[in-house]
């Protein structure tokens, strides 16, 4: 197995700079590449500040100072020159397939024979990204969760033509990358399917979420009351605040993607389409479900609308977990739960489902008919409970 020493970070924006930081923390030589000088400057300042904070708190390796890590960081605008000695290239650019394909082709053609190209895409097919390059066996996915220094999960994804050696190198590198909030968890994704593990299992929640939001709009129910229904106890941010924080456009494009790849049932709902048309996208525009003009909103959750059944969310998530088990994305329900906990900081659905699948499957059958969303119907693995032994 090739030893990785030189890592190239393509894209030095919000995601890229976090990935670059953890690679530096692990002791790798890192070259950050971006076409925008201002983004490079901001990325460098972010990493410099980050290491200075770690030094002040005594969180660096014994005897090390911030400057030791920064000395291993280079920046560049020239991708061809940057990758000439690369062992691993991690891409975190805009989520557009043709751009990722082009970068993959350029990297593979101009880097050493052993160099691995790893995409940080959260949704796109690794197989499709590798489609036009000459060595698809060297292409994998390494999906980090944002911010990379704080979120424990990395999904390492196998494309249809990815070699086992490339996968093993990706997994081994991922294991070396430190996390500031606990032990890093690496989930090996054995089949290239939309959304991989975490995003895929959680994606169908949006079908029920859109139904609830549209129903509340039609009935004139205040968003705070709906939020009180949706929000679990002791969460750091309410459900609709989080939806605003993430960006309604992200949900919209995610819905379109899954509606194309999995089922038309994922198509964005009426309220979401209205938010896109009006430009009320949440925090980034100052208005979404809530007004953000004076900072983060603090919704009053004292009164509930009474239109949400939380167990429907549990059933939907567990059923989707069973779908990816059926598809061979992973072979253990425990991996699904561990990945969701590491990537999202809340428990996964599968352990709960092992004890409640019969009731949840019946609930989901009724819900699918009521909402006229066939995709939500329980799959065979869920209904039978055979997933319980897949540990």
C-alpha cells in the first residue's frame, strides 16, 4: 500500500479549509489549491487562527507550536503543478458534476501513477465523477461533515470501479485525521448509491416534513407551533431554525436530486417552492420561516400544533436504513446508527427499530397511503424484521 505524505486540497472554501486543517494536524504536507486568491487568503487565515487557538489551549502535540503545522501548508492557483508529487487529492469544490469530472481527469493525467482522487461530494455518484478519467480505480469518495475539525464522521465511498487498494488507503488516511470533539468514526460505503449512508437515511424525512409544512400553511398554523411539534427535547436548535440555518435552497436542490435518482415523491413541497421563488432562504437572506435580521431567532415553543407524529420520522428513517442494507451500501445496521451519531450528533434510528419494527412498519404503510407517497411504503427487509440480525 502506497504511503501518503503529500495531500492536495482542491477548493479552499468553508469545507476545504476544514479538511486541510485536519490533514495538517495529522502531520501531512498539504497544498491548498483554489482559483480565487481571496478564498486562499481567507482559508490560510482561518487555519492560522485555528492553530494559534489550539496552541493557546495546549491542544497541540507536545513540543509543537502553530508555526510547525503552518510550515507544512502551501497554497497555489496552479492545479497541474500542485499535483505533480501528490499522493492523495481531496476535492471540495462546487457540487456540479461536470466540474468534478474535469478536475478528476486533470488530476489523474498530471499526478503520479499511484495518486488517489477523493471527492468530498455529499450526493454525487463517485462512479460518474470517475467516468471520463483514465484510472477510475484510483477514484473514491471521502465525505467529511462540516466543520471537519469538529464532526467525527468520514464516509469513504467505493465507486463501481474503485480498487480495494484505493479504498483501503482512503480508510487508513481517514483514520489518522484527528477530531477535536471525540474519536473519529470511519464508515466504509461499499456501494455507490445516492446520499451514501447518513444523507440517504435522513433524506426521506423531507417527504413527511414537506407534508407537515404545507398542511400548516393551508390551515394557517403559526410556524412556532409547528416547530414545537417538530423539535425534539434538548436540541441545540429548533427544527425550523435549523432548516433556515442550513438554507432552504439546500433542501430544494436536495429534493430535486433525490426525486430524479430515487422517486418523484421527493419533489419539493408547495411552501418550499414558494420560499425559493420569494428568495426567503433562511439565515443567508435574513428571512426564512423566521426573521434573522436581528440575529438567531428564539421561537416560543410553549404551544404545539398537534399535527406531527414523531414515530413517523422514526419509521421513515429506519425503513430507509433497511433499503441501503438491501442495496448493499453497508452490511450492518449498527454502522448506520454509528455513522448518524458521528455525523449529526443525534442517535440513528436502527436500534429503536429492532424492538419496534412491526408497529413502525404498519404505521408507515398507513402513512404512505394517506400521503399518497408510494416511496414511503415499508420495504421487505423492514417488514420482515430480518435486518435485526444484520449486526
